[in-house]
């Protein structure tokens, strides 16, 4: 029988109730022995009293361990059945995540002493959900409002002569535009409970994106290669979201690759995509936070806001997959996506 952890309420109740029942059971048996001895002794025959007590112990004493086992089993069953609703509420609490803020703990069947606590937790979850929703709306509204003035600013900069200052301003405006697009994408991902999934060929999706991004990669001083399985890799997915995630990985790889190096996009037969670069790689101590929003390594290259890889992780999570980074043989980083 599985025993609960040392500090659990269940264990404490089982031990205390079992101790009380053992004490009562032992006392009851001792009282029976004493009582039977006294009855026999009342017959004014000490030898008969001793014989009577010995026979009682021989006939009934062997039942004591079975009484103990039955009593402990009854205590364990009673305590666990009484606390089953509390255990169910704890399992529900474990399932609550930032992407599942609508989950609430069931309060039906809970003990009267526990129910106010569960209701208080649900109230706190309501307030957190409202806070998350307000944050999402603010991010989406702010990004949306910034798009128009940024578009006007970019158009105005394009009409100016190509001076050093204007070129620098164009680059700044491009970075701002990319940040705004990423913020909008994050807001859409947060607000999208279940995206529409269609049958799609992962090979075809990756090959098409590589072909479209190759000129940009070449302009950045790198080369872009594609390795296919040679056969369709069919999955259930959202093409727009997966393209955005793969684009972010390619841009990230190019941004960390030395001039003249090659970035490779590889599709595996088990619905896997790998983006391989030969840059400085990612230190082990930074990998746990690599996919966090707005996190940037202290020695990060480029001027990103730390949203690209967070978007990748969110997209992969929506598709029931995982994202990871490992070392590239010979130096660099390999970002792998496992979908479904």
C-alpha cells in the first residue's frame, strides 16, 4: 500500500487515528483478560482462574493481530476517502498554467474546513486571469497603435537621401517595426485558445519558406541550405504559425552566424525541424531561460527584444510539441522542434 509523504495531512491523520485505535484495542483486550481472570478468581479457585486466563489467551489472543490489521485498513480507507476531494482539487491546481488561466478548482464535496480556502484560491485565480487579459489587451492595443506611425515614419525615411544618419534611422525604424510585429504575434498567440489545424506537409512548408528567405539570408552575408527527407512529412498544424516560428529560428541563426557561414534547415521524418548554425553556440547555463519572453543573454549579439524564441516556444506548445537547443558538431547551436 502506498504511503503518503511524511508531512502530509493524510499521513498525520492515519498515524494518529491508528494510534488511538491501537490503544483502545489493546486496552479492550487487556480488560477482557483481567475481567475473565477476576470471574474465574471469584470462583475461589486460583488454579482454575489461571487456567481460564491461559485458555482465553490461547483461544482469542491469535485474533488480536487480525483486529489490528483490519483496524488500520479501515482507518486508511476512511481517511483517504474523506480526503479524496482534496486530492482531486490539488490535481486540478497542478494543471493550471499561464495558457490555462480558465481552470478553477472544484468546490463540490469538499470538507467544510477546506472549502473557504479553495474558494479563496479560485478568487485569486480570477484576479490573475483578469490581470493577464488586461496585459494582453494592452500589448495588442499598443502594438496596433504603433503600426501606423511606424509605417509613416518608414515611408518618410525612404524618401530621404541616403546619408549615414538616414541609413541608421532606417535601421532603427526596421527594428521597431519588427518588435511591434512580434508583440502583435505574442498577443495573438495568448488570445488564441485553439488555432485551426490543417493537414500540411512539413517538408513543403519548410522548403517554400527557405526559398523565400534565401535572398535575405544572402544579403546578410550567409548561405541558407535545406535538407529534406525526400518524402512528405504530414502533420496537423497551423501553417502561418509554424512559418512564423521557423522564420524566427532562421533569423536568429543568421544573426549569430559569422559572415560566409551556412545555416541549414533540416526536416526529419518524425515531424522534426532543426535549424543549424555555426556561430558561438549557447552556454549550458543559459538554455533554461532561452525561450523566456524578453530575456536576453548578457553577451547577446544584435538588437532583438528577446521575443523571437519565446514565440517559437509558444507556437510549438500550441502544437503539442517541444523546443530545445543542443550543440552543433564542430561548433554552433542547433535548434530543434518536435511537433506533436
